[in-house]
C-alpha cells in the first residue's frame, strides 16, 4: 500500500508534487498554530508585536479582529494600572563626590535577539529637553546635538505620525524644558503620562497633571510610557510585558541619582528587538529604582560625540523628532525656544510631504518601477453631499483604525474647559486618517485653575476622530510605539499604509 502511494506520487509532474507538498505543509502548520497551545502562544506573540508597529490593523490575521481589540485593551489597562503609584521623591540620594569630568559613559549591550547601547549619566542635572529649532518640522538628534553643543542625546516623547512618515512637528502629550511648558494637549488638571526630571535631578515617571508637575518642581518632561519599575519594584512580574519585540528607548535612575538611558536596535536581521521585560531586567541588574520607556520603534536612537551610534529601523535613517533628552557640560547655558508659541494649527506631515519618500518615489517612477495611474472620469452627482470627510485625502481610508501616531497619551474628545476659539487644520496625508490637531492657548508657566488656562498662549492639541462606520471600544487612554490606539476597528477589512 505504501509503495503504491509512493509510486503514484513519483508519477506526478514536478508542479503537482510541489503543490501537494505545499498543501501538506500548510495543513500541518495551520493545525499546529490554531489547534495547539504552543501555536496559540506564537500567534498572540506575533499579534502583540504587530500591534506596536505602524500596521497594527494587520494583527487580526493572527488572532482575529475581536481578540486583537481585546489584546489592545489589556495592554492599555495594564499601562494605566502601572502608572498610578506615586514616586517616593526622597528615595534618590545624590552622590555629590563624583569627579566633575565624569559625565557620561556609553557601552555596548546585547541579548539573544537584540543589540543596543547603554548610557550612564552621572549628573542628572546635566539633562535637558531640547526641541527643534524652527517651526514646521522636527529635527534629527544629530542636528540637535551639533547645534546645541550637547555631549549626547536620545529620542524623547511621542508624536502624531501619519503614514509612518510624519514630519515630527506634532507632539502628543506634554513637553517641558527649563521649567517652561512648551506644549501640552491637556488641561492643567488632567493627568497624562510623563517622563521627566525635577530641578534637583530626580526622575519622575507616571501619570501626573501639569499642575502636579509644577508643584514637584519638574523642569524637563515629555510624554510616553509604559512604566516598568516604581519605587524599586518591577511592574512586569509575569510574561514579557505584552508588547512583543521592537526597537526600544528607555530611561531609569539609581538611588545615587545616576541616570541610565537604554536604546535597543530592532526590526533588523542583526537585531530583532527587545521585549519590555528584557529592558526592565537590564535596569534591575543596575539596581534602578524607577524606570519607564520613551518613544520607540523607528524613533529609537542614541547620539554620542556628534555621531549616531545606534541603527534606527527607519529606511530613511534618522527621523525628524519633536523632542529629545540631551546631556550638556553646562546645561544652565542652554536656551530652548518654544517653536509652537503663537501657532493656531499644526501640520503633522505625511507621505505627501516627506522629502526622502517623495525622492524615492520619483526615482522609482523614472526607472519605470511605479505603475502610472490611469485617469478615471469622476461622475458629477446630481445632489452635492452635505458632509465631506476632509481628513480622508490623497487615497486615504475612512477606517477608524488609526495606525499613524506614536501616541502615549491622548483622548478622543477635547477636555472640559477648553477654550472655544479654536481652528482645525486638515492635513493632507495618505494611508489611514489621523486625528486632526486643534490648538488652544495654554500657560507657559504657573498653575491652571478651574479648567481655564491663563497667561501667555502656548499651543495645545486635542484630537477629533474621523467618522467611524462601526462601534469601536473606547478605553481611557491609548498605549504604544506606535502604541495601541483607542479607536480600534472591529471590521476585518484591512487597509495597510
């Protein structure tokens, strides 16, 4: 019987044999992935990794749309829980006997599936938040370091990132430098995820209001998360943290005040990326008592001595960013200007305005590798629609699943007490539509009371979601790198960027 089947198989043509082998392999692998516990673990692990990228909508392929949405909510809820505990500010006892010439030390680190850099900063007061030098676009960290004379730097907070090709000028959350509030998209009484430093150099990580930050004496801050160590306690006690493997940037502080920045390369054959727990464990090896993450993914990078020493996963190299933590010999001499002051709209950019992307497309078109679109007649409706989705342009999608922002903390509705004199920009992007920033006045310093801000005007963003064709879950906050978004489509239709 067996030999008869073998002879029959050998009589097949090479094409039939190839197709039969593929069919058998597909059946066996599908059975393993969908009918066994190890297979389920692998599918969910892959889904977590995809959720924290620019293409999180593709995660349904591994676990289905319903399970994907559930996983996003679980990740967001865990982030919220871990941000609640307030820090013991007195836990840091600064070592004042260190020689002044000992400012930073950078070393290579590696794991089974990743490579990266670890930078020790021995005087946390040498760390400043720096923002771009001109309005309209972010700035690469190497340019920031060279312009300001910094010793070193890493990327900072999250930003609105249409198509993964944003211009780095539309931050999400808050930015503080030198004690001044340069940017915030929340009222002073609304808590948001914060990574910052007090004027004494104490690292602050967790969920705080702008008012609370001012009371604590925080002078440098950006927004991102998750928090992984609080008051000496690791917050990931089981599993790998739930966000898969990716490029990472994180910051922690030891009890003697030493600050540690970690940058992990990822999404490359030489370095796949690290899990949240792997980075947490690196901090624990150094006896770090408070730690959390900064923006990751394609934004993760470290600059030292005027050179980029990590390998960003972006195909265009360094990205333009809205904020960075830089280290200075003389931080008190650094002047950081508020480039968002006086603006009424912010254009986040996208594929239609990204210089490297447009250059690449032009070269491909010249080589005949891009199809030339065939013009189609546009029918003229007899009755003009009353409403037009302004945010869906240049081939955009009306899908409510936004995959275009690195958003550590934002809400889908303007907070109460927001001034009504606002204007909404309508940036032209391709891919999925992104929340439209609306700018409102906020104070440069001081305390906001009664939900109404006073003082000089600073831009604030609130987001207006695009119309949603189907119900979507609305968690309290959003999470990721690109982090899981609050608006998650339950439809299986996939519209990749």
